[in-house]
């Protein structure tokens, strides 16, 4: 249960909301996404992520501060993946950089 | 294409990140979710939403300000739905209130 959600610290912290529409779901996309997930997990200031996909994909990554987000955006292998994503995989995407002000959770005891 | 993502204004604006694990997917859940979606669309300050579900559900609702979020949280029918959700539908959920600082988007021209 504990690993159901990203184990984020007490606010404030930061997040990147990445909403996307894939053009072509493929093994190549999954493979690149897996690589990026591995890579992002090693970044300083990365706190965790949550993701779901049906008609839209939503990935939320959590970060210690805005500087860590900026460094990840400019990380070389990630830059190349972003370029490849624009050419091959994404019909469209939207990125929102946010500050988490408050959070709370519920776990059913049934 | 335009309606793929929530049509949010220039930042700053606010959002509620709702990450959930459903205990029992059911027609009753879908029906209540549809009602809440109808109701939230009528709230002052509501800007739109994006949602996806596979093993986790992620719903992001966008809002003009924190006061609009607070009013929606306390709206009577929504309060009742939250109570029912805790008893009948959710194994767990996490809510994060965020301020959107910056955003950008990409549309493929291929």
C-alpha cells in the first residue's frame, strides 16, 4: 500500500504535470520511457512519480526544488529523448510546472 | 485537438492532483463520478480537468484560485460523494493542492 503513491515529503515541494497524447504506441516508445524512468530516478532532487494512461497519458514527477526540475529538463539523454518524442511518438503534450502547497491522504481500513 | 487538454489560462492558476486506487470498479462508481463531473463543471472558478486511469487513477482539476478549491471541497453534494467514496469505492487516495507556476505545450505538425 505504501508504494501506491509517490512517497513525497511534507510540502512545499514541486512537481511536473506531463499530459500527453501518443501518436503511435510501440515497443520503441515503451523502451525509451523505461530508460527515462531509470534515468530520472537517479537525478538529484527527484522524489518519485505517479502515472496512468488511457485515452490520455498523465505522468506526475515530484521534485525537491525548481533547480532540480531545470537540470532534468536539460539533462543530455533526456534532451535527446524529448526530441525523439516530438518526432516519433507524441501527437501533443502539455507540461505544467507546479508548487505543491498542501497534501493529505486517505487509506481505507475496511 | 484543442480539447485534448484542459484549456487553462496563462499562469498562475491552481490545481488539485487526485491520485486514487479504486477498491471496486462498478457502475455505481462511474455514475457518481459522472455526477460529480457535471457538478464541478458548474462551480465558480473551475477551469477544466484531465484524467486517466489504469492501475492508478489520476484526475487533475484546474482552478482560478484557492478559494474556489475550498468551496468545491465543502460543496454539500460533493461532501456526500466524498463520504460515500471513502466507504464504498476507494482503497486509498492522495490529494495535493498545487499552484501552477509555468506551462508550455507541443502539438505535432506531422
